[in-house]
C-alpha cells in the first residue's frame, strides 16, 4: 500500500465522499451551462448584436486568455496554494512584448511568443521559490510579487503606452487569424485545457497534485515530492501567464503599464466557480473552462447593453462567495458522513 501511494495512487475516497463530490461537480457544470443559455437568451432579446458571429468570436477570443491563465491557476489551487500575481505577470509580459516589437519590428512573432513564455516562466519560478524554498505562504508571497511585477511594469513603461500602430500587423494578426475555423487563441485555450485534463486524470503527477491538496502532510509521508510538484505548478502557471500576456498584447493592440490590472479576480473566480475547491484536492479544468466562458459572456453582455463594467466585479465577487459557501457546505456534509461511518 505504501509503494502504491508513493506512485501517486491515492487511497479510494469513502463512498459518501465520492458521491458528494461527484454530485456537486455535475450540478456545478450543469448550472453553468444553464446560466450561459439563459444569459444568451436574455441578452439576445434586448439586442441581436449579441448572437452575431463577429461578437461571438470576440467573446471566444477574450475568454481564451482567461481560460489559459485559469488552467494554470487550477494547478496551483489544487495544491492548496494560490497565485495572486497572475494579472501583473500578464501585464508585464504584454508590455514587454509590445515594446520589443516597437523597437525591433523585424523580430518574428514566434520569437516574441518564446520571449513571453520565458519571462512568464521566470516570474513563476520566483513565486515557486518563495513558496517552496522560502516557505512563505502563497497568498502572502504572490500578493507581494503582484505589486513587485506591476511596479517593474510601471518602471519600464515610464508613463507611456505602446499603440497598435507601433507594432507590425503580423503580430496583431496572431489573435485574428483562423485555423480550422477557429481563432488561434481559442485553439490555444482548447489545446491547453485538453492537455491539462488528461494530465490531471490519467498521469501519476496529476493524481499527486490532488493528493497534495487533499492532505499535504500525508502526501509527503507516502513519498510524494510535494515541494517539486508545488514548484512545478507555479512554474506552469507563470508559463501560461506569459502566453496570455503575448495574446493580450496582440488582441488589444494598445498596451500600457495598467494592462490586466485586477485580472486575477476573474481568474480566481473562474477557478472557484468552475468547481475547484479553494482548499485544494478536488476540481476539474472542464468546469473552469465553462466558468471562464460564463464570465467572459457576462463581460461582453454588459458592454453591449451599455451597463457599467463595475457590475462585473460585483457579479464576480458574489459568484466567488457563493462557490466558497457551497464548498464549505459540502465539506461539512463530508465531515458528518465520515463521523457517521466511523460510529458504524
């Protein structure tokens, strides 16, 4: 049994526990789909622009960036950690990417993507080292790097912006070009979500991430290298932020030091509302993808209906509170079920 667990095979959950988690995950996904349908129907009654092909593509492009980062955040949250610096990481990479092309327009788009990935990975490594080696609580470490990365962004920008006219058109085409009938960012998001889904469900490291979140001490006792996996989660999250930063710069064209400010709230909301337990150990990237589409659709609907974007923050905050309350209720039911099982 010890060797089996060391290989990343977690002990089977109690029947009631598995039942509760499965029911909650299914209803969370179904609820998100129904909410999307109702939202789309309601907004389309007010304006036919909402269901126009061009608008749907705009939603998918913006959602793809949120989904890509949310997948990385999912890996971190599964280990009972959190990365609050994702918005600042995206903003920093977005500005550096655009500024690099402004001063060196001959650089290829592929080189800029590699540069963004490298910077994002570096930022993720810093977070990972602070949490794993420095043993700083993730919420404190990444809150600090949130301000540090944003400060570096402001320092590099020096109050200036890079306009869409300053970068080559081929870079702006990165997010408008279609392949297999879908915009490139959407394909990135689908591919990353698919890979993450497979890794979490079908590989030993993926199961070990769940084990760490379920009980970090027990995971260490059975031989799981918790430090390495937590570090890898932060690294991958940073890497995906780097990709998102490049896509952000290409999608919006004009980039300043305030790009993606507050974006971390939407990312955390997509993860939590998508069914990933904020205390780690359970969740699926499919639910996270649905939640990302949900929030992206709300954002677009508010813009079309000329409603203040501040309502998105209110809705996002309310959704987080509702999701956390639901998780707390499920955890309470699980504890009751386990106590009842022991008595029997």
